[in-house]
């Protein structure tokens, strides 16, 4: 094992670099120990919480199911070293990850009954943002906001039949996912088979993930999870306040940009109140409210100049790029679990995987898919 670790030390292996940069035990063990009966001091010895967190993280980082990540870890030297396992030790069973998540949810439910709001995976996510700041990552001055949908783990055609009353020929069963909802992503124009133009709604059944993304680094700095039917603009303020809580914004310097769904009088007013620069895209702009070049004028806050407004709009694509990344590479396109509580876990660990992948590249120059080279002395 020592020889293997020394060999990894002389490579640009991603997981080795990550383990050097982020101390999972120091940062996260205490958060999860609280969820164990007797704080891990009772009963048979169990896997340490940070090992299970790392294994869950690996399943999202490499877009693997929790069953598959057990198999892959058993075949991977670098993953075993990352988890702190010897080469002879087997990976934790995938059911250990299920119990790990359920233990956290049970603890949070009990805390809620006592009037305490706990979201441990969100706390883990927040710790990484604080760590990035402590290690000197320059977050720049532009934050881009948007939402992306996640399709529920439900076959909607079968769902309709199985939930239909038995008297009407259905299964008479309850909904598979009681928290998921139908929602409209966008209205688009199509051409019918008769050659006529028509507008149709692009609808999905599932959830929405609302993200605030730092345009300079592509880090997700804040997130909220809701069912699909909610209006995006209503989640501008919660994301903004979460960024403020983490000391990410600088009055009169930080620009907030978002698409036209966020063009709401209240959102402009909040930016004005916090003395932030407003680059929310505008809809239904009149000719007199445009510049000579045909672009909308910055007019909703007293602090935003036209150059800053246009600079912010030019960076709005960054959040859309991150949305594509977390769906394509980390599985946020479809829900792994059922229910809003577990959807929050999926979003948290997905955002964690994206951010740590991004930060290791910023800190060390080693990307997740950087070819591994061995330096022989």
C-alpha cells in the first residue's frame, strides 16, 4: 500500500490531488457524527462518515449508480486510496450509502420537530465555498442565475394508469413521487404538418434546481431545490441572500445577471437595496429604452452603468454552461431518488462534485479528465 501511494504521489492523478487539497475528515466528520446514535460510540464499528461521503461523492463525480460505484471502487486502486482503504479491503456495500442518507434525513426530521433547521449536505456544500475563499480563489464580480430541471424517476405514461381509479380501469395506487410536479420549461414555436406556425409548451414532470454561479470560476455558489411548477423569478432573492451570507458580494462592484424570467420589479429593487449592479435581461423593451446599437438601456438601479449592464449580460451564458455540465457529466438530468428531501441531497452532492472538480483544476492545474503521467526519477 505504501508503494502504491508513493507511485500516486508522483502522478497528476485527480483524486490524489483532491485528497491533498480537501481534508474530508477535518471538514465534515463532526457534521455527520451528530446523526449517529451515540455519535458513533455505540454498537458495532461502522464505516467512518467521511468515507461514506467520499464514496457517495465518487458516484456523482463519475455519474455512477450507487451499486456501480461499489463495483468500480473494488477495481480501482486510486479510488481505494482516496477512500482510505487498503488494497485488500472491500468497498462499503452500496446499501451502506442508502443507510447513510436515510440516517441524515431522519436526524434532520427530528431536528425540525425541535424547531431547528438542519441541512447537512448543504452545510458540506457551503464549507467548500468557504474553503475556496480561504485558499485565495478570486471570485471576480459577476454572478449569473438560472434554473435547470430534473426529470422525476417516474414513467409518466405508466403513472397515469397506475394512479387511475380501479373503477375506471386503473391500478388505484398512490403517486410514485408525491413531491414532483408538472411545469413548463419554455414556450416554443413549431411548424405543423400543415405548414402553419404554432406555439407549444415544453413541459416536464420533476424538479427545478435554482443556481447562482460565479462567472469567473464557474463555481456554483448557492442553490435551491423546488418542484417543477414554481416561478424562477421568486427564487432570485433566496439565492442572492445565500450569496450575501457567504460574503461573496461586494456592494457597487458585484453584477447580478439572469435571463428574462427574472425581470421582475422586486428583483430589481432588491439589487438596488443591496447596492449591487443590475444586469437582469429585460423583456418587452420599447424603442426609447434602447441604445443606438439596439441594446436595452440599464435603467433599473441607480448604481449600474451601461457598460456594466452589457458586461453582465455577456457573462450570462456561464450559468447555462454549468447547467449543461451537471446534467451531462454528473447526472442531474434525472432524479436518482423519490421525493423533495432526497432530491435536495442529489443536487447538493452534484454541486459538490462540480465544484471540487473545478477547484482542483484551479488549485493544481489537474482536471478530472487530464491524462495521467508518471514521473520516474
